[in-house]
C-alpha cells in the first residue's frame, strides 16, 4: 500500500493539461511580472471574498509582514499570537523588531478568546490564526481588539474558502493574509500570497510596500521591498480557482466519511465543525495520547501522515519563553493529520479508516 499524506503529482490530467496551456500562453506573451493575469487574480478574489482590496504578493509570510509594516508596528511594540501556528505568524513580528506575546489555544487549536489578558500598553495588534482551516470566532476578536484600540491581522493562510456568518476568512480583520503555497487548498505551482483589507489607506500602503514603496513608476514614497507575485503563478491560480469549488466538495465528502467511521473509537479524538462553512477542511487533525505509536503503525502500512506542529512556537529556540500553553502543547504531543486532499481516492480513504480502527482494536 502507498497512500502518501499529499502527493501533488497526482493532480488530475485534465487540469495538468490546462496548466501546461497556461504556461505556454504566458511564455508567448512574454510578461513575467505583473500584467493582466495578476490584475485578473486580484479582481477575482476581490469579488469572490467580497474584500474591498485584494493585493497579490510573493507568499503568505510576506503578506503577514506587509500587514505588520502597513500598521507601522516595530521596535517596542507587542503583538499577540497563538502559541500553536506555523512559524511565520511569530516570525514576521520578530522581523519588524516587535515582540510576539504568545497565548494558548483552545481545544481546537485556535487562539483562546481570553487573549485580552495578554494586552499591555505596548500591544499594537493581535493575529488570530484560522488553524487547520477552522475560523476563529472573529466577532469576539474584533470586538475585544476594538475596545483596546488595537489592530487585527487575520492569518487566513490555511483558511481560503472558509466563511463565518457570511464573511470570508481574511475579511474580518483590519488586514487578512492568504497563502497560496502549493499544499494549501488553493495552492499555486510555486510561491504566492495575498493581503486583504477593507481600508483604502491600508490597501494603498500594502501595494506600495510590496513594490519598493512606489506610488507610481520611479516615485518611491516609502521604504518598501519586492514582494510581487510572479505572473505565471497568478495565471496558474486563475485556472486553479475554477476547480476550487469541486475540490472543496471532495474534501468535505472525504471528511464526512472519516467522521462517520472514526467516531466512538476509544482513545481517538476527532476535530469539530469540519463540515461547517466556517471550516475549509484544509487539515484533518485527530488527537491521541498514543499519537507516535499510531503514526508508526500507519507508516508501516504505507500510510503517510503529518504533524502540525510537533513543537509550539514558545518552545523554539529563537522564540523561547515560559508560559501556560497547555492546549497548544497537547496538539504538539497528540495531534496527527490524516491524509485529506482532493486527489485522495475513496478506496485509499477506506484503507486509512480500516488501519486506524485496527490500531484502536475495533473492526
Ligand atoms: C502557510 C502558512 C503561512 C505562510 O505562508 P507561505 O506562503 O508559506 O509563506 C503563514 N501562516 C500559516 C498559519 C500558514 O499555514
């Protein structure tokens, strides 16, 4: 048996052909940075997510860094981030010279809603992360932030396609950051990302910052950087967007089977709300105190799994700090991501289910 956690070479052949045609078109036109494909991608996401401004950039980490820079956060400032996330969320805070202040997650791996207790006079922003594709209760976060006069940067890198109370992931905060890293639900064939905002001033600033501080050609009105998206990646994303809905349906249908077949296994905890619109079914993370054993057992049967993430950020050397991060720690010790992607065959899903049931001693 060979069931990889994720194998992007399995993209179906019809789509591969469309992507090859797209490459040929871009090659023929000879425009490789900016151009109509980028404008089209921004326009489509603007419409799809109902975000007033959608500015493409080089990757999701840059989107976060641009957001922090646009808010002019830097030395002496504090930013509240969850203890459990991909490293980028904390990394960008350090990069601009500010201090990440870590807060524990809840039992779903999302920033605990009592993060207000971490607010000090130096706090400038909070970065809720829609981890695994599940949206944080944003009305609460925005309300609390508003009361303290601090900004909200939504890390929606894992949550493209999730919608909470009619509002898309990334459009709740002052700024929202998307990643189109190849393994995300909407993944490019390389690196790409995007900043969302509903504020014209911030939108302009992000645009300038991502392109050397230029307000127009050769007019540099601030110190920026180069975080432009490749034309080719924008063109690929325009094609991949057309398939997005059907891939989402596939993910949800696989999740439905997982949930039905893996419930009531003693010693296995399943994730919640994955079938809800506020979850995009990016990852299917189960928890077990026998996680390492289970991972090994599945590996022996040829089933690939992954751990998101084996270490919480405050335990990493460059970020080390003491604190109560109990729930986040449980994910690092007990969390296991089972295969979930649009190219997973249903027969493979049943093999995974059978193996997990075997492990827990149930037929
Ligand atoms: C993927 C990811 C990022 C970074 O995106 P890149 O495009 O890889 O730079 C940031 N935050 C989270 C939570 C992510 O999962």
